[in-house]
C-alpha cells in the first residue's frame, strides 16, 4: 500500500517536486470556513497567482471525494468556496473518516501540514496558526496545529497566532514542543491583524535565505517537527490594537454566553470580529495571506536551491 493509494498530486505540483523546484502549500479551511463566497474563491485563486509570480508553484490542499489533494483545479476551489461551511473542517483526527466516507474536507493548518509532508512539500503559507485558547487552563482547548508543528517537517509562514488566542501560553506550548518561532524582520510576535504583541519571538531573521538555511540545518540534523515563521501584516493594512482587542473581548463574551466552543469557536470569533470591525478585518485578512504567500515563495525558492 503506497501513499498514492490515497494521495493525488496535481501534475504541475508533481512536476515541480520532481524537478526540485519551489512549491508552496496552501490550506483550504480559509476558503470554506474563513471567508464568504465568492470572496473566498477569488482570494484563493489570487494567492495561487501571487505564488507563481514569485517563482514557486502553489499547492492548495484539501480532501475531495475522499482523495487527499496536493494542488487543486479551479473547479475544486469553486466547489469548496460555494459549499462553504457544509464542507467538513478536517484536522488530523478527521482525515481517515473523511477519506473512508469519500467526503469533501477543508484542511486546517494541521492536516495541510500532514498532506504537504506526504507530497514532499516543506513550505506552507497560511493566515494565522491555531494555538492555546484563552481559558485553556480549565478547558484544555489547545489547537492540534501546535502538536502537528512538533512532529511534521513543514515550515509554516503566518502572521502569528490569531489574537483571539492566549498568545503567551501558545508560545510556552511551542517552546515545550521544541518548535522555533521565527520573526521575519521583527523581534515581536505579530498578532494576526496587528503587527506586534507584548511577546517576543525566539529568533529574528531578516532574509529568506537565512530562514531556508535554518530549515535545512534542522531537518539535516533529523530534528523532528516544523518551524513557525511569523510575518507581520503590511503596515497599511494593520488594524489598531485597541480596535481589534475591543472587538475580540466582545466576541469572546458572546461566544461564552452562547456556549460556543471547540472547533466552532474560531470561525465564530473571526466572523464576529469581522462584523464588529465593519468588515475591515476581512480586507486585512486577505492582505496578510497575500503577504505570507510572497514570503513563503521567497523561502521556498531559497530552500530549493540547497
């Protein structure tokens, strides 16, 4: 039984991997659960184009009719975007059930990393990683993304962890798991919609080549797991911290009142923050994903040269 019994690699992606050319993985939860249709489809296609423009091949990852997909057609992206939240949100634990049912699944950071690693892709661009939720000391609500980063060899380029999370505990958890958190041209941890937070990253690296060299050294040394590369949202799209913090506090209060928790909490909180900020956070979200795609492409280009 080979992986290819379950895994389909898009011909463009397969050709790039075979030739040792740069490839950047993209997740699909952002398409089905992160944005409304048709913005989600337009954004997904635009991000792919941006990656191509910067010298890499995009590989949007999902599960379609029970098949693990590394690289999607435009029709498959449309399918995920149009069906939105009817598409299952798939993390590590959900993969076998989605495959067995021959269902469609939108991949989270964790499951995107798994499928990317299966396909031989080492760089992945997303919006923000999951983390330790506020109140996790009693709820134990910790994203599976963090455990995946501890064991799967993929570098994740993101705008930090979503500020709806407990950023301090998220960093503590990553440190315990031996996952390095790199700041691209920053010493402060970016907090998704804002360029910084009260927390520091482990290493500041200012050039994609430095990041690629650290990735190569880590994996050449057979050190398990991935790397978090945090890339602050561009200045002009960043939102004032006080605006975002106030919206998050209100959204958290409402989530508690409505008993929303577990995997439903992140989509609810992000959607509510978007409403409370007059839609500004959606525009910022799109821009930070584009910015991460550009950096991921640059890192993938450098990494493929090793």
